[in-house]
C-alpha cells in the first residue's frame, strides 16, 4: 500500500482552524441573542424618536425652531412614541427607557425589523443634539448672567413656577440648567450605545 505524499488525505477530514468542537447547536443559541440585540437597537431608536419629539416641542415653545418642524416630525412618529413623550417629563431617565423596553418585548421580529428599517425620523437626530446643546447653553447662560449681573429683573414665574425672591429665581435657573445638562448627557450616552 502506498501512502500519499504529505498526508493530504488525512487533513481533508479535519475542520479548518481547529473548529471541530463547534456544532450546529451552538449556532442556534445565537438567534435569541441576535433578536435581543435587534430589540435593544429598536428600543434605542424609539427612545431617540421620543427625545426628538419632546425636544422639538420644547424648542418650538422657546422659539428656537418653528412649529412647522415640530408638526412635520410629529407626523412621522407613531402613537407609541407620542405616548412615551407625553407620559411624563422624566423620559430621559433610565426607568422610562426600561419601561419602553418592556413594551417592546411583545413585538414580533417583523415589527422590530420595520422599526429598524424606518429611516424617516433618523434625519432629525442631528437636530436633536444641536437643540439639546442650545437648550443647555441657553439655560446655563441665563444662570451665569443672573449670578453676575447687577441689573437682573426677577420674573414672577419661570416654567410655570412662582418666583418670589432672587434666591428662588437663582434656584429655578440652576435646576433648569441641571435638567438640560442631564438631557444632553443622556442623548450623548445613547449615541455611544448605537
């Protein structure tokens, strides 16, 4: 019996790169993780849509954008996002994101794919970051001006809160600046997750 040169006959039966221990069962375990990853991305996109809608609404009230831009974006969103925004003002907190993730648990793979493929609202995400930056810079500028200027007039109300003294006014401006900073940081953090 003649043996083949260099043992090529024996090598052809082996799997390349020593991956012989992998079976088709390992590939099936990857599917639920993949679905969870897609679900997580869909949730993040829904959260961005909710944040954009809320930011546009705030910016239109403060005359940073036109009401028309807000209305155009509103027509592109779905009812679930509208409900998420108007549910409460804490939509930037992690607990609201977790609630929304729980709501998306029951969606089918087809529904999640539709969310991922709907690119109509993504064109507004750059404006979300710009407006969040403007809103924070404006709030922080107002706070710094009120602390340093000698001719500050204290309004009667600020964001529907009664202002009865200069200290209350500074406290309200500081709170407003902190809230805008938190919202901007949340947007930036979620940009990194994508």
